């Protein structure tokens, strides 16, 4: 690993901690930044860089890969209405998030969606 990559990784780790601290504070971004004398534009720049790095780190699954990822969900989080079942074989609701998977969804789309959901808090 070269010096640039080490520096990049160090900064990315630092920015990730800053984003986590802000999100877990319970404050708005503007209030949190004001309290710490950080320009909100700078915070959003860091957030963009962290998100970009997270997306780049996701591996793209080949379309012929037929592996499945087991997902354990409490029964009270899985709901489906009779009319929705006609349109989507799987509907997951978690708080304000609704995920509908149709019969035509590719294995790649499902795998990438499940990976993205592992990062949702």
C-alpha cells in the first residue's frame, strides 16, 4: 500500500467517525456542525466521500451467481396485504422503509439490495 492510499484510508476512517458521531448525536446536521465549529458544506463533502467509498467497496455479484443470503426477520416486521401479494411476492416493511421484490428481480439486484440494507441503521 502506497502513501497516498494510506492517507486516503486514514482520512476516510476519520470522516466515517465524524459522520457516525453526528448521526448518533440526535441533533440536526446544522446544529451539530455549529456546536463543533464545522462548516456544513465540509460535513456534506465528508459524507459524500464516505458514501462513495462504501458503494465502491460493495462487490458486484456476477449475474450467473445463484447464491442466497439468509435473512432472519421477526414475524411482526413481515407484512403483506392481499392486494399487494398480487403485485409483489415479497414485501418487507421496517419502520418507514418498504422493500418490494417482484418475480422479475434479478439475483444481482436482490443481493445488492440486501448488502445495502445491512448498512441501514
